[in-house]
């Protein structure tokens, strides 16, 4: 049986990797990851974020894709 994280079976959906000056945060999401070059807004986070790349999740044995986000200047 696949491992579960945040109530979601790993391998379904995707993860957002959000770079911040203080480190990073991972946000699990349903569906396909946003495309490279997309601009997204995150609930509870200030600003807008740019998808710089999409690759495998950084979590061990996690089959989801991961969209790496960088904050756009305001």
C-alpha cells in the first residue's frame, strides 16, 4: 500500500515546493502540476509565484510530480 502524507496517497496529485528566504515549504495539491512559466497564487501566502521547473517530488519514495515556485517581485 502506498504511503500517505497529509491525508493524500503519494503518487496522486502533485506537490508545490515554495522557496522562501527562511527555507522552503511543501504544499500537496490535487491534479496535475502547473506548467513551467505559469504564475500561481497560494492561499495564505503573500504575492505571486512563478513555476521555474517541474520534476519528481523531493520526498523519498513519493511518485508525485513537484512544481518548484519562486516568488515574483512585487
